[in-house]
C-alpha cells in the first residue's frame, strides 16, 4: 500500500524520513507547500535517501518518490516515454 503524503512542514518531512528508515517508500506532494519550505524538505529527504542508498524520482509536478534501497520500482520504458516528465531522475 502506497499513499501520497502532503508535506507542508518540516514535521511532515521528519515523518517521511522515519518511513524511509523503516524501509517504506514515500510519495511526497509539495504542490501546496511554500517554495522555501519545499526546498528544505527536498534537501532533507534527499539526504536521508542518500544515506539509505535509496533513490529519488520525480513523479509529477512537485511530487516526488523517495525510496530506500530495498524497494524496486519497475516502470516499463514505453510508460516512461509516453508520459513526459514522469519518473525523471532527480
């Protein structure tokens, strides 16, 4: 089960980081987040993800997938090509 987590504060980012540490991917929606807070959240979660040898994918406009190394996301190449901007490596 995967849910999209809106992140409007740094506390939301901490909860997402805890999920990553527990081995669960996190989809973070920053569409309603102030730009300066959004940048801090992305930087923080990028750091957590890096420390866990995970990866980050942009899956929409200001929506990101953060995943620890134990998660495998398989997206066929035809899906990647047919949806511009989907799953762009960050």
